[in-house]
C-alpha cells in the first residue's frame, strides 16, 4: 500500500493565521462592494425595469381591453338599434303596401261595378231602342198589310186605279 | 492529521502571519467571481440572453432562499450579501477539484474553503452581520431583550447558540470540502503509483469528482441558506 503513504497526499493546510482571516474578510468585503457596483446593481436595475415594463404593459393591455369591451358594447347597442329601426321600417312599409293594395283593389272594384252598370244601362237602352224600332216596323207593316187587305177588297175600278198608282209609283221610283 | 498535511507557505507582514497559498486562492476565487459576474452583467438588455439569463436566474434563486426565511421587505437588503456568498463559496469549492499543486511539499493550489481559517472567518462575518442587522432593524433594546426570550434562564443557552452557530456554519463547509479534497488526493496518489492502479482509480476518481461538484454546490447553497436563516432569526419580529 505504498500509494497510500500519507506523505504523498496533497491536502490540508497549516494552522490558523490571523493574516488569513483579515485577508479573507477584506477580500470578501471588497468583492461584495465591487459586485454590488458592477454586477448586482445593474442587474437588479434591469430586472426592476423589466418588471415595471411588464406591469405597464399589463396595465395597458387591461385598459385597451376595457376600451375594446366598451366599443364592442357600444357597437352591439348600435346594431340592435339599427335592427330595430329596420324592423320598424319594414313594418311600416308593409302596412303602407297593404293599405295601397287595399285602395287599388277598392278602386278596381268600384270601377268594375260602374262599368257593369254602364253596360247594363247601355243594354237596356239598346233593347228599348230595338223594341221601339220593332214596334214602328210592326206598325208600318200592319198598316201596309191592312192597306193591302183593304186594297184587295176594292172594286175593279178602284183596283185598276190602285194598280196604276202602284205602277206609277214604281215607275216614278225607277 | 498532521501527517496528512503539507507545509503551508507563509509570509509575515505588519506583525501578522499570512498563508501565502490562502491569500493567493482567495484572490483567484474573488477575481473569478468578479469576472463571471461582470461578464454576466456586461450588456444588459430587456430581453436577456446567455449569461444575463444565468445571472438573473441566480438572483431569483437567492431571492427564493431569502423569501423562504423572511419577508421580502426586511430580506431585500441581504440579496447582494447572499449572492456574493453563494458565488464566492461555489467558485472556491470548485477551485480545488480539477487539481492541486504542491511545490517542495508546500501546498499552493487548493480550495480556499478547504481551510478552516477561511470558512470560520466567513462564518464569524455572517454571525457578526446578523447581530449588526438585528440592532439596525429592531433597535438595541429589542435586540438585547431577545437574549432573554422566551425565558430569562435561556440567556446562557442563547450565548452558546451564537458560538455553536458560528462553529457549525464554518466547520460544515470546511469539513465537506476538505474531505472531498482528501479523498481526491488519496485517489490521485493511488493512481500515480502505477499504470494498473491508474486505470483502476480512474473511474472512482471520475465519480468522486462528480460527487464533489455536487457537494460543493450543495454546500454553497447550504451556507447561503443558513446565513439567511440566522439573519431571519435575528431580524424578524416573531422571535
């Protein structure tokens, strides 16, 4: 076990020295102040700055979110209003249309009635006229028939005369 | 344990003795921490990338540690302390892992935290800071009366507690890192003995180094966590 010979080991230290203590203390304090000045200070500064930045960003986001929500509410309200208005417009237009249709229908109905009546009265008039004409014709005819019948019953002489008259008449009319 | 130790290189200044290797490793660890931190916060952006992400993650991590022990209003001032402690101790723990350098039986390159002097200094500093902040935050009267709560006879125990805290905080870190380096040195020594043992120790070496990375990370976390726990114990009002 020669390699375990304590003399070959590289460890340990020799005794307490006041100088070491003093030096360690001094070194640590110097290190502490140097690090505070050159490392921890700036690092914590930037960490704080980032923290503030993030806080600001979050606050800003919160604010803009609220604003957006307000806008959205406003828009929804406006949309609802517009929809209501449109509904009312459509309603009124429908009513107006119905009314107009009703009016047109009424007018057409009246017109039809009027036309029918006019046609009826025309027909009546025509009929009367026809009847009148017929009556006249009948009267004329009956007179002619009657006269012919009368003529037939005439005597020879008067018959002759009558024929002559006719002939004459005919001749004249030619 | 003396036979496990190499000699420590020393020098004297202002009537004080310094362990040269400790001084060097403390400086190196501090410089590495400083470089990492400055690289991580060199070009800061609102949308972080690369190193900045890592540094911000570290800040959030330490913030989490503080938040789990006290409320953020009192804990905020300890953030830089916690960050510096966790980074310094982590880097220190890692320094001794890849290799150790000894010149003429004098150990030069090692983890500074593998020395109880260093870890106890850090622990004492932390405990003194807890007392300092306790007075600063709560006032001297409230701080003093805390030693007699919940009952008067607890006073000696409270005093012992302070020393116990300091010792356990420092020695826990030292013990873990030192043990890790001892075993690494053992394995390295064994591996260097021959080709066969070199092959044989390669896998355990790999495993132990991985485990030491884990332990070093955990210890850095624990040291920071306990710092904040002691701090909260002193500073917050419930106790």
